[in-house]
C-alpha cells in the first residue's frame, strides 16, 4: 500500500478586475491570478480536484480575462510532466462548475465525475447573473445538449458522456480524503481536505476563498450566488483548518501560489 501524494498542476492564469477579486473593496485594476488542478494519488485511485480553464473557451467567451496558458499548463500537458495521461485519472472531483474549474474535464474521458448534487442541477439551470461563470458546459456535453445549450463543434465531445457520482453533505470519499460543503460562491460548492502521512492535512478552499488576502480582509469575491452564505463558508474554512490543524491552499492566490510546491514536486 502506497502513501497518499498530492501534486499541484499549474493551469496558467486569468485576469479580472480588483473589484471582482475583492467585492466592493478593490482596489480596481488588472488582477492576474493563477488556476491549478490538484492530483491526489491515493491507494483507491487517482483523483483530480478541479481541471482549470480551457484556453480556447476563454478566448471565445471571455477574451477580456486575457488567459495565459502554455501546453504544459493544460491537463494533458501537466500530467505528462509527471509521466501520466488523462486516461490514468480515475475520478475528477469538481469543487463547482465555473469555467475556470472544469475546462479540462473533457480530457479525462475515462474518469468518474464527482460533485455536489446541487451543483450538477444548477450548472445547466443557473441564475442569469451566473451565465459567464457556467459558460463552459463541455464537462457534460450530453446534459448540455439536453438542456438546449449549444457547444463548440469538437468531434471528441460527441463521444464524451461522463459518468457522475453526486453527493450531498460532508463526505469522506476515500480514507483521509474529505469533501466539505461550502456553498455561497455557488449552490453546490465543495472544498477538499487531504490527510497525509508526513505533514499537516491540506485544505483546498476552491472558490469558497480565492486568497489569503480575502480571508484576512474578511472579503469575498464578487462572483457569488449568495454573499451571506459565501461569507459563512469562508468562516467555516477557518474553523475546519483550526479543528484539523490543516494548512489552507487558496484557489486563486497570486501571492501564495509561488510558495506552493508545484508538480513535479509533491506533498506526502
Ligand atoms: C475567473 C472568473 N471570471 C468570471 C466569472 C463569472 O462570471 O463567474 C465566475 C467567474 C470566474 O471565476
Ligand atoms: Zn468559481
Ligand atoms: Zn475560480
């Protein structure tokens, strides 16, 4: 039995305005932030938590976010650097279905897809102000078509009908691999904690908290379904970290990201 390892896979970066990163606070101006995927090698299989954005999608739908992504920063490119292929992934876990977290799902065609049951419902049925967030529905092309959405014509998408396992409540999905409900940013958002043999647990916030500065300022991002629930979930992350002596890893933190041990390095 091998011990659990965690790899952080660089997915490139996007740009938003400072007022979107720090809701009603700012300061305004170009705010570039990293996106990444988390690969958990566990004795029960390989799990990837979030898959970053698809460069072509962002250029087509949100070019004003000025995506930066090399081939090595795509899911196939990042996995290749540690000797893996997308077909080696057993499970994709999505914190939520915003385009910058599910853009690489389409490469993991043999994986079982895990998410909160609410999130899968709302992704195809979102509030009007959430449309840009839920603009990349290629993670489930069959469901997107059934919901009357149009997809880019990519032949590979015709073949891709992912299998879903939906959950509700907090769940330990494999030994030491925990999903915690942190709604507000979206209706069915999950944060993830991974217990490791040789270090403190790692608590991945997802978009329940973009950065350390958001936590320190007690300030959520402007992309949210429910700001009150969102703030409550951010506080829940602080409580979880304290309870489990976990280290918090933020989803979009330009200051913390360079300090993280990125693949091919890993945590164990
Ligand atoms: C990076 C980013 N840009 C725009 C949106 C949006 O409209 O909802 C979520 C989101 C993003 O994460
Ligand atoms: Zn989001
Ligand atoms: Zn995000």
